[in-house]
C-alpha cells in the first residue's frame, strides 16, 4: 500500500481532536515514507489519511521524521479495525 486512502462512512465516523506524535507508518523503496500515523496517549494509534492536510504532514515528516502535533478531523475505522483520521486542521507543537 503506497498511500492510506479511504472514503468516509457517515455511520462510523466522528469529529475528534487528538494531540500526539506523528511518526512514519510505512516505508517504500529507498526508505521513502509512504504513510504516517499519530501516536496518542494510552497507546492509541491512528493512520493519517492522505487528503490535502495529510499530504502536508507526510511531506513534513519526510524531512523531520517526527513531530508532536494537535490534529482535528474525522475519525473512521476500516473493516479490519484500523482507526484512521481525515485531518482537517493541524498545528505542529514540537519539532524534532
């Protein structure tokens, strides 16, 4: 899988605000980061969907490898139970 993409199912979604650490999730050839996730307190991990905001964050993580951020968006869950967030707004809080 080269990008995390999904469609929103209105029956299984809700708006959330999450503060956590954004880190790489999946790598491709030559160690290029293909997808990212946010790790929140309580061992809660959410894949970041590659919408416009998600792509901005992915580009940032390509250069910095991780960052603490506040995210606001739509949380959904895939058929296999993976939680994903469609980021609508974000703010980088700490850069490494």
